[in-house]
C-alpha cells in the first residue's frame, strides 16, 4: 500500500504532547488500530500519529478513502471540523482552528462582482446564496460558537495570532499564561514580550498587570503625561505589528 505523508498536513494540527503520544502507543499495543486511517488518493489526511506508531511497531491498520474532497481547502476544513469535536483541545487550539476555518470559508466564495461577470444569471444567483450562507457561518458569533468560546475570548486569540511573539504563543499553549492575559501582553513591543516569557509565569502576569494599569490610566487621565505615553506606546506597537504583517505578505508575493 502506497501512503504519502504530507508534511504540511502533518503540521496543520498541533502535534500530540509526549504524554499523549505515549498514551496512544499504549492503546494501540493493547487494542490494535481500531479506527481506519483516512486517505485522499494516496495522501494521508487523518491518522498521522497512528500511522507512524503502527508502521514502527508492525501493528496492522485499515484505510478508508474520503471521496468528497475536491481541493486542499476541503481537506483542511474536514481536518478542522474533526479536531474541533475533540475534547482534548485547549481553548486556544480550538480558537486558532475556528479562525482558520473562517478564513478558508471566506476565501472560498467569489464576490458578487466576480460572479456577475463570469457566470450565468442562474449560477450567479446560486453563488450569491452560497455567499450569504458563508457570511452567516463566518460571523464573529458563529465562529466563536464553532470553537465553543465567547466572542471576546476569540477576539483575544485573534490578537495573539496577529501580534504575539512566538515565545508568548508558546507560553499560552503551555498554560503559563491565560488567553486574556496573553492578549494584554501581546500589546507590548516584541522585545518586552520575549523578556516576559523568558521570566516565566510571574513575569508574564506582572507584564499583563502593567498593561491593564496603563490602559486604566489612559482611560481615566487621557491628557496626562502617563496617558499620552500609554497611547504612544500602543500606537508604536500597532504600527510595528502592521509593518511585520506587510513584510510577511511581501515575502509571500516575492517568494
């Protein structure tokens, strides 16, 4: 049997922790591989960990073809929906997956202008209906519901994705800092985020508290020197994040 492992698909979902991987290996050794691995052609879509363990230990497994996939977006959406239903994911992981799902759905439907110029009237009407359906599925409330999170928590996760240093993201994933506190720390310059993450849980909590206090001063005393400085720091951080995002987009376009 020819099975192709795509590194992009393997890395699309956060890997198991060492403890989870050991537990899965014990289960496979004791009970065998009860669930079939899911393939798209010869590409492995679901069951990367089981496939690796079974291949290494000589444990038999079955495969099943998913014939509904028409594109890699379909594969990604299926993977996201499968993992969103699992209880073992953290709130942060569910939020990240739900935001990915929203982006894929939003990008998958052509605009009304594109539909009117490239399709017949009937097809354009169908496309418009699909667009309305996608719009309903990708509102903030619908995305938060898919992740079983509040809209505010999802907003915090989006901010972490956009402005947090990798070290801060790692701290959120490890549970060293809450999502709300991490969103506050993500408002700081990257160097300060990295320093706080290096200092551990107490340093992260202190950084989050300082951000909250600075915002309180900004709201209550907007024209005071402290309030002006707080606004300037926030502006610098926002512009730095936008600059980094533009550089990343430019790198993709020229890569």
